[in-house]
C-alpha cells in the first residue's frame, strides 16, 4: 500500500441531511465519516467509525490508466488483472474521451471482451471459487440500442445483450458441452439481458425460481446516457440452491432503483455432472447481437468484489444521495479498518465541489452523504497574540 502521509489537501466535509436508502440494513450502527483527507499520493484517507470489514476486490478498472500503442490496447486496472482480454483485429483502438472520462468501446465496428477471475491453483478450473459476489459496470450507447429495430430512442425487438455473465467454468453457459469436454461448468447468470420484451436476470442453464424481471430498468432507461448497474448475490452455504440474498440496482439520470431478490441464484446441477455450488468468473460483454442497429456501446468502469464482505464499498457520486445522483464511481480501497479507509481518488475527474462520498458496509448500511469540496478556499490561519 502506498504512503498515507497527509501533506497536501484536506477536503472540506459537509454532512447532508439525506441518508442513502439502498437496502434494509442491520441493527448495527451505520458507517459514519468524520474526516476525509487527500494525501500526496493521490489517495483519500477516510476516518470515522463503524466501517466494518472491507471487501476483497478482484478487479477495479476505470480505464483512466489505459495505454494505446498503435492499434494495441494495454489495460492497467487499479486493482487486479483481467483473466482474459480480447478485441477483434480492427485498427480502431476504441477509446472515447469525449464524455468526461475515458471509456472503452466494447461493441462497434468491432468487439471487445473482458473476463474476470482470480487465479488459484487449488480451484476447480485454476480459479478462486466464490459463493458471494458484488459487481458493477457502467455503460453508454453512443450509437443505437443493439439488436434488430434498435434505434437511438427505441429498444430492439429481439434478444440482443448480455453485458455481464456470471458462471462456473469457461463454458458455464453450456453445461452439456462443458461436461463432454471434461471441464464441467454451469450456474450461469446474465446480469441482465435484454430479451426483446424486457430486461431479466436468468441463465442459459440456471433455473431461477422465480425468473427475475426488474421492470424499472426498462421503464427508466436513458437512451444515449450513462447507466451504472450493480448486483449482489450471496448464497447460503448450507443451502446454496435455496433462497439467497442479493439485489440488482441501477443508477442513471432518470432514476436510482434497487430490486431485492426473493428466490435462488443457482439450482442443483449434480445430475448433469456439475456438483459444485459456486462460481469462478464473470464475463463482461461476452455476447451481443447487434442485428441491424448502428451500435457503439462503451464501458466506463468495471468493479468486482468476491467472498465475504463483498458489499462493503466506497462510492463517489454527483448527488448528496443516490436518489438524486446521475453518476456514481467506485473508489479502489487500498486498506480498510473499522475506523479508517484508504482509497485511490480518481484525479481524472473535473475539479468540482459537487462530489459526495458514501461508505457502505457489508450489510449495506450506508453513511450519510458527505460533500467533498476540492476547490474551496482554505480558511485563514489564526495565530495567538504574542
């Protein structure tokens, strides 16, 4: 971890009166921020109480450190590395910097795929397995919505997108095939898919009971705007195929909404040759059917935490609560205790007084929104009369 020495700039912290209403929380005290300090290393040091235990972040990439060499891209996530990164052979490096931050085009004249997993020699497929995950990604359509009849203002009339795909094994979306080739996989879950008639969270193999339809996403879709999608799944280790805990939420300029899961996230595939109740990877932008649409979908931020406390996170928004925010950014935690969090501050963001800091613990209890005033004048120093 880099130095925590405070020697640059103290961010003035103003407590808002609005709480972040994200999910029902436990009876324990919610996180509380007393001070936020920006140090010389570009880290924000957050001091307070009741932060709880921090997450294990598998990957966080805001694409601000991406490098372009000719037609080659070099990705440099803030935390972790990609299990697999691939793009088609077109010479366009697919970098967009015209909308405030650096974004990577994942579907346009060509395609990009980003797969996340943590190497582990003891894992079933050489990757760390997990029964709890929190993931988030932010997308924007600079062209038309993907799929036949998709336009700049209308959804496609066919199934066309699966932007995030959770699974076990490289072909967890095709259990029969994966078992046949000796790499048993399954438990796939796309988060979410556009089906042609709405968004849903389901799988090619996985039987969701009930099938999960979050209608608010389609009802509040901002064509041409940013969408941050956030998802949490936590299996019960003693009953992994039964009712689980989790949520799907989204934030855009039209709305912030949380849809809490009431059902399972995987079913027993033992009879199909997959007696393994866990996941080991997430595939981002592995499948899209652009149809006849003129597609240019970009991603601005990918964040994945796995294992216990995956929900604990630090968010930076442009509103005093999530309900009145239009953008949200995850901060990369470098250390986390009950009273202090050190995180990388995204210095590529414009210097503004309208950023708010939020700490959420593993139970989704949230701190009050705290205004970060990066460009406020420093108060005059007062010295005692000699």
